[in-house]
């Protein structure tokens, strides 16, 4: 069989309107500075007896995996609990939460200070109806909060200003850029607010350390190979990514990889990606491609061992990765799977610096406020690192 041209493309996109519940798979999405549109704007908290709140995250509360969410197309996220039918004691089997709650309702319900991953913001209670619905199913008092236009500061690994104007064809980071990538963000950026019209705000919603998380199918296949001798499948949603990439034949729209082409994406290649461009460089309509800076590794915890069918923890995947994937000196006790990313100013053209010069392409001087992406979009690695990033988020 003749070899086919292989391309790296987006094969899956996921959003998590309510943090830690099951993801929503979407065919297209809007990249915004704070993350994918509707991603992690809500979060559940457990109300403690002493009046404090505990963040409900799937790593500590695996029962979150039993809640599914979907968009209804009418401005709501619809939440269901696995296997539940009509139950008078627990109320309606579905909860409809407005994606943009009314400001007057939020003001009436009150605010809650949230500290997530060491980064703080004020959130707003969505309302008693939501709290009661979740509490009835979780078995303890839970509160649903919404971050609104507030943002949590990025404490490290935000792309340094020097990278915003660097050539997309450079190989690796300069010493200044490498060092600057570890500086706390308060030294070079301020926490800000914006409006829906400007496409997003600086800072984070309830995503943990960066607006986006990218993973690859090639690396997942390596993980599945470690499950031998049974060759058990591992669901990508265990790793809770936003953007998943794989190599597929350029002539095919299939999201599965093919073995009859030249390999362009090996397992763990993304460890050394510093920047990517999304979009077909040959298509006039996508001449200005969308760029993401990949600035840090994602260290993994027990959350990747949650069984989404039962809402219980197993002890399989994390152990397999501990053998040889503890590759980040700044997070030496945790295996790495995936890369954190930030939206960069838009790039005209992309590709190598030599091809940019031939085409007369230059970087836009206006920061990209929002960008539309879709499954099937081509991904080009435009900057590679000579060494892996080192985790430096303050603890």
C-alpha cells in the first residue's frame, strides 16, 4: 500500500462547563483567552460544618464522574446523574443551569471566595435549587458557584512577553524566555476583567493552571500498551483535556490513525512542543492561523484512575506511568501526560521563518481575543524545545 501524507490534526474537543463533571464532546469551539467558551465557569463546593468550603474535584470526590452534562442549545447546561430516573425525594432527574446566570440573581444569592491551585477569586452562588439538586445526589451539602467575569491570577508559566513577538520558526527558547517562563505572572501581567464582546478576559476561570490542556492520541496508545497483557483501553476523558491531537492521513477525515503513512506524531512528542499553529496554511480563509503557547507539563494524580462507570477509584493507570513518565524535575513525584497552553496573538501564515519570508507573512500586532477551532483542523508544531519545561507553580 502506498504511503499517504500524514498530518497532525485536532481529533477531539472537550469542554467542562461545571468543573469535575463528565466532559462534553464538541465538534467546534471558540478559543478565548481564559479558555474554551463555557469551559469551567462553574464549580461545586462542599459546605463544611465549620462554615468553610472544600473544592469538589474528581481526584478527591470520584463520585463527580457519575454526573453527565450537555448543552441544550438554548443557553443552558443540562446535568443528569447516571442511571437515575424520576425520584420524588430527589426531585427532577435533570438540572438545567443557565450558562450566563442573571446578575441580579447572583447578587441576591451571595458570593464565595474560592482558592483553587493556590490562585484565588470571588465566585457567586447560583442558587438554592441547584444546591439542593446536587446535595441530594452527593449525600452531603454542596454549593454550585459561578465565576462570572472574575478571574484567578496565573501564578506561573504564562507565556513571557518576548514570546508574543518571536518568530514562529525558532527552535527552542532563548535563555531569557526560558527563565521568564518561570516568573510569577504578577511581575508582568495584571489580573483583569473583560467583556464577552472583547472575546475573553486575562486570567483563569476554574481551569487549574492554564486556559487549555492539550493531549495526544499517540501518547494514549503508549499508555494503553502498558495495560498488557490484556491490552485494556484507556478512555481519554480520564485525562480531562480540552484539545486532543493525532496524526491522520491528509486525504481522510477519519479521526483514527493510520499505519501506512510516515509517522509525524510519536508518543510523548508533545513534551517538547513550545508553540503550535492551528489551521490550514494553504487555505486563504485561514491565512491568519491561531497560535497556542505550550508552557508547562501536566503532572498527573489519582484522578486518572477514576472509573467513570462506577464513580470509584482504581489503581491501574497512574502506577503504569510512574515507572518512566516522571520526567519533570519540578514535579518529580508525578508522571506527565499532556501540556498546558495559552492563546497567543494571531499569526499570519505560520510555518518556518523561511517560508514566512517567502510569503511576506508577519505576526499580527493585535492580540487574538478569540478564535474558532474545529475537529479536523490541522496542527503544525512551530516551535520546539531543546529540553522539557520545568514546573514552577508556587505551592
